[in-house]
C-alpha cells in the first residue's frame, strides 16, 4: 500500500498534487495534499463544496481569476467557497503540504479560462486518477 492514494495532474499528464484521504463520512472529507507542481496556464477551476485549507509546509502562490495573486505561506488558514475560480501558479519552497477539510458537495466543479481544451470545458469536472506508486 502506498501513502498517496490519488493524484491530480496537468493537461500533459504530470502530477501536480498527491492526495491521501484521512476521513470520508456523511459527505465530509479530510485530505492531506502534497502539491508537487503548478496548474496549467489559464486553467482555473472551482470546487464542489465549501472547504477549510490549512497550509502545513512549503506554501504556494494562487492566482484568483479576475483578482490577482494570493500568497499562502505555512500556517495560513483560509476558507474556500465553491465559486472561487483559481489555480496554483508556483510553489514557495519545494513541495507544499496542506490539510483540506471539505464539507458536503453543493456545486459542480467548473473549468474556466482559455487554457482548457474546448472538449474538456463542457464536462465541468476534474480528473482524479488512482495511482499506485510513490511520487517522485
């Protein structure tokens, strides 16, 4: 068994985030995320639920669509609303570890921005691929 149970990737197939599910009951989830890469240029996304994010280690820079950059250093805590359209643009000091506490789903994931291939935009979803090997 591997520590990381899922990964999320970029359009070219490289992992950008590894995920370990710590809790999953009654629509609530608690995940440990390890960011190892950035989201693709102009590829913004939303989330299906309200969430609490806690930056544990490393940190990252997030671009909020139509707003600008936000820095997320270790120790920072924030609420993510389902309508927040954003992408991770850079990692601050190598991999970034975050604790993600997500409530029950209330919305669909939306893909925004001209970076997404046209055929992906109507699906309104993100691909999460189970993976059985450790991250590099």
